[in-house]
C-alpha cells in the first residue's frame, strides 16, 4: 500500500488562504531592492540613445570627478571578463548567434542597450554622474521590419554575420511520420483559407522592476536577483564569467512577478556581478521602470502566414504555418525556442491529417524578445482559433459547429496529434457545453441578431476560443530532441525535524504563485502532518541546491510531483523504524493520517512525529539503518500535460467611435485535479487580464529611428481595474493520467485562451461590415479604420509618416491603411 | 539640505534631506520603511501609495520636504497593536494578491477609498483603484477584497 492510497485528501482541494500573505500584506517583504549591506555601492547604467551605432569613442573618466563616485567602466574595461550572454536553445545546428556582451563594446544594436556604468555611494550620485560620460556614436542603419530585413541587400543588424536570418526551423508532419503530405492535402482541398496575422510586440511589465545585489565579501560570491531562475542563473553566471560554480550563490528573495520576463540571464546581473567582484564591495543595481520597458526582454512579435485546407462541409484537411519571429537584436536565454514551442500547438485540439510549420528567426535593431507568459503557445493558439473562425465564415458555418466537427472527442484520449504530441486527457465537449451555459450563449446570439437587424450603432460580437496548451515543461528527453541546453526535471527534499515539524525544499522558485501554500497542502496530505507545521524553502541555491525553477506552467506538474516523490520516500524510511518500534512486520503496518498502525490492532501506533524524534535520538534504530528519514527526489515527467478550456467573450462595439467594451467573459478550464481552487482561480484571472491586454491595449512601438515610444506606463497600457471586466470562471476536472496528483498546470491558461476569444468577438461584431480582421491591440482607432477603410485590418497604430510609425507595424501587405 | 519633522507610522523623525529627495526614497533609504515600494517613475502604478495626513498619496510624486510637519502612514503602520486592518485581512481572505508587489499601495489606496465611500459598488471600486496597477490578479479578487472589507468595516461601526 502506498501513502497516496492510504491518506484521505484532506488538504488537497481546499481553498487554503495563502501563507505568503502574512508578510506581504504588512510590508514585511524581502524584495531585492530592500537589501542593504555594509559599505554597499550603487550602480547606474548609461544606455544607448541610438538603435544602431558604432561606438567610436567612449570616456568614462569625467564621471569619476562627480561627487561620491567610486568607479566607472565602459564595455571595453569589462571586455575580458564579461563573456557573452548565454543562449541555451540553439534550435538548429547552424543558427546564427551574435556575440552578446553585457556592456556594449564596439557597437550598439538597440536603443537602451547598456554602454557604461557608474558606481557611487548612492543611487542619485551614480545617476547624476552618467551625464558626464562622453560617448561618440557613428549612426548605422536601423532594421525594424522583419519582411524588409530578409530582402536581398537589406541593411544588417550584425554586419559580421552577413544576414539578418538567425535560423530556419521546419517541422513537416509528413516527413516526421506523424501525418501525411501537406502539398497533397492542399492540392486536393475543396476550400483553402489564407490569412496573415500580426502578433504585436509586448512587454512583460512585471510590477517589481528588476534589481540585483552582489556581495563579493567572503569566499562565495552571493548574488540576489529578482529572477525566476536562480538555479539556471547560478550556472550561467559561472559559465559566462568563468567563475567556479561552487563559488557562486544566487538568491531569489521575494520576487514581484515575472511572467517570463525574469526568465533570463540579464546584462544587468552580469554587470553587477563583475563590478562587485572587481571592487570587492557589495553593489546594488535597481532599474527604473523606463529602463525596464526599454531593456528587459520583450515578448511575442511574430508575423504569421497561415493556410488551412478543408472540405466544403468543414472537415480540416491540412494546415500550413509560416512564421517570421522577431528575435530583436540578440538571442536571449531561450529566445529562439519560443516560436518553436509554438510549433507543436498550432494544430491545437483539432484532428487533421497534414501539417507543416516553418519558422524564420529574424534580427532587428530592437530589444531582444524571449519568454512572455505562454511563450509560443499564445501565438499559436491565437492563429488557429482566429483561423477556425475565418474558415467557418468562408463556409457559412457556425464557429462552434466547425470546432465540434474537428476536435478530438473525449473518448479518443490519449490522442497523438499531427504534431506528434500525445494529449493525455480532456473533454472538450463537456467544457464547451458548460461554458455556453455560463455565458448565456443562445441569448447573446439572439441579442446580436436583434442589434444587427435594427442597425444598432452599438454592435455585439461573440468570440470563441477552444484551446489547449502543453504544460509541465518538460520531459528532459523531449527538450533534448529540441536541442535545448538543459533538462526539465525538478527536485524536492523533505527534512523531518526532531520536533515533528517539516521543512520542504523545492527547486521551483516562485514569484507570486503560492508555492508555499500549495506545497504545504501536498505535504500535509502525504505525511499526515498539520498544514501549519510545514515550512517551504526555496529560491536560494545554498538552501535549495538543485532545481530548474518556475516557468512554463511547470511548478505543480513537475515540482509538486517531486515533493510527492520525496514524501513517499520519507514514509518508506519511516515505515522501517515504525516496524522496529512497534515490533511488527513492515507489511503489517498501515500509514493513515500521519501514523503507522499495526493492521488489526489499531491502538498500536506511532506517529510520524514520534518517529522523527526517535530517528533524531537514534538510540534504538533497526540494525544498519542510518539515523535519517529525510528524503530527496528528482522527478522527470514522461510527457507534458494538456490543460484545455472553452472561453467565450462578448464585446460591444460602438461603430461610430470604434470603442470596444467587454460585455461578458466566461470560461471553463480543465486543469486536471486542483490542489487549491482559490489559487488556481487567481491564476486564471491574472492570465485572462494579460491575454485581454494583448487583444485590446498593449503594444510596444518603435518609431522609424528605432526608439521605443512606449517606454513608460503612460504609453505602454497595462490595464487598470477600470479596463477589465468581471470574469465568470468555472472549472471541470479531467485528472491528468501521467502524474500521481492528476494535475496539469494553470499559470498560462488564461493568457493563451483569452486573446483569440476577444479578437474573434471583435471581428464577429464587424463581419457584417465586411471586416475580417482587426490588428491587435484592437484600439478604437484601429476598429474605426477597419470599419471605414474597405479591406483594412485597422493597420498601424499611428498613421504613416508620424513619429510612432515603423517596426513590425509597418508591414507593406497590411490592409489599406 | 532642508530640515524636516515628520511622523511616520507613529514615530517622530527629524532629518536633513536634499530638496530633491522624494518621499518614497526618504521612507525607504533613510527610515528603512521598505514595505513601501517603487514600481514606476511616472506615478502610474501606485505601488508607492501611502497615507499623507490621512489621504492617499503616491509617495514617488511627493518631495520629502512637502511632508514636513505632516503625518505619514505606510503599510507597515496600518495594523494596530498586531491586529490587521480590515482591508489587510480582506486581501488575505479574498486572495487579493499574488506576487504582493502592488499590495502595499493597493491596500493604502483602498483604505482611502473606503473613507470616502464606505459602501462602494463593484464599478466604484474599479474606478477608485484605477490609479494602482496590478499585473497578477486581473483585479477581480482585489475588488472582492475591498468590498468585503467595506462590509466588515460597516458592521464594525454598527457594533
């Protein structure tokens, strides 16, 4: 009998209030910027005002004359130590990877790139002294448009590379043996629908700006950073700077959000590390919001060329996807891998015989892109869900009907898709039926018709998104087959303290997800100890030496399972000692609610706490047994998990002003079993907010000189409470068969699902006016232009020739704007 | 340097500050009140919100010298004698926070909102906290928390 069978799930499934809150609601927090060390100095960074330029001369010495300044360095000063920032995901063997110095040495390749640093007694003095640094730039041509960047004779971002093309990556189901020939499918197709969609550039915009503190005193260099990935950062800092790994400790204390934006090895971390090491004194760098928006990595930014083939009655026959993915100026930690993760999700929940995916990574003179909530999967989901609506419109079918016709039925799981993934479980029919009811689908459709009939200036649109995603990154073997530089396992250990309290060490480093609470619930059930008696430790490589951190909706489905495995080992060890203490045979013991009892004589029992104390004393243990019941487990999943859901959005559009308001948003998500419904629902809410923000509000815009014009929260529109609706959320649970908790993953679901639901609703409202696409974000201006300029998708956010014109928004094929 | 006298969370301080020093940096760097945080540089995010003479203020938009003679309450001074303020309690109960970075400012802004409107509708809460950005929660549970706190506080007054 295993512990999983024996213990009733008392804690799992409860909406426990979070342990984390106790410190967060009273301001007793440990953000990196809160750290002050004796003699600590402050770093300020001078950033390039040019998008692309040669640094012809740089002189930092005048800064040394400023009050309180201790040191100043240019890229040339640090060139020997700083190495090149790592890219851990070479997606093809011949991928073009430019050199990526933390501090630019000879050239800058995007506006905001770090070129020099000043170190002073306080932040204000350091910032003041930046003005004294003398830099001369020789301007080079900017490269802003991906389609133009690939043309013959295009200006180059990295002239030494001879191309703006980083890689071409292809998946062809016919060649891979997971499907049939795409060419044949399209040649024989009764209907083909082609579209070009633009995934605008976004900025993760976590609320806590990034901060780094380096303490070089002592034998081990300690770096605190507001990072999602302390373990990865430790290894990469060691490799990048040539510092022995065992002499580097990284701590992620309280981290104020990440959303992929802190899944990086940043120039600022490397600079702070090197400067601290050089000066032998603690140093701190804390970015401003403008610096964060300029120079922390961006997300999305793809042009998607899509073709879908179908029969007249709406059965999908094949899908062709061509992506241009904007890398920006450099390749970050997983930049090239982001669109490749998406490759597997374009077929989504639909059965189709043929599929081909091609992706070209393109360099431009903009901030580099990398993971942002969903990372490749929102882009794919948007494309396919928009395309299914377009196919339905082409065929005159109901968009829900065409989905039903093509999706995988619940009895068909496990199902291997045309992209080669084995979907573990799900029930799209049930989730959709439940969502329709929650939404009031039929009534809203009736109202839509009424508004159309009476030519109401406020039109109603209904958008559908039936999505799935791959969570639980990731089986190490799969990552290996995709040339990723690391595995996808996770580690946990459990320490039984003499007093019966429990320490759980996790390698999954949270930044708002509530691991301390959820892991406590898991351990309380596994070991039968009180929830309050569990302390979860994380985020410090000296405390939690092994881990692969938090991203890709992996924490529970991988890290949580590692906790279960460690607990099972604790119980196994404790069983031997219990048997010895009770003078019974191990096989006669039952472990229930935290105690071992002899079967048939329930009064003879030993609690796990008593066993922990006896183990500590070690006076009388079974012969040959070491005095410890602590355990450690590393879990590597066999497969991803595949949460899914049906999201429905109703928008009201004022056809006179172009204003879009969300009338109703309802969704039913299937994330498998739920450990803490309160936390899971919160993750859905936050995800929805970010996905809706992509649909309606957010866009990073560069002007024609390559300057970011959305470099503050005045211009980059993170939605406020006024900009978002109430969400009606429910869930259904199809337990994941691949792990003992039956959990799937929830962190990215809302973001992945909601963007196409909103845009489909916008297009649905406008379709009677001849509109079949509106570019994101669907601002009033774009909606108005789509309505008033025939064949337009709303075009660029600003008119041609104006200062905000340029970049990916500047695509020639885009509409009639 | 200018000399200021300011009461922060019930303690009186006298300090010489640079005229350009912002209140938030005075609180954080000089007084060690690091519970109040900085989230932006344009007064959009509200993470730095405190009560200045009883009304909410974004402490990144106030000079320390402007607080001279005044009274500041930060998130660290909101609980009284170890008892959480009803708004703090409601944020915990309703799961109105995730990473917690916006939380100090969000709570202080909500406290001020409830002074003006002890029974706000959902729309009024959304409008009232419009100046505070949260990236994690989608605001739904924050709105719930503020309304739950309002109900608690109204009941408290009646008792």
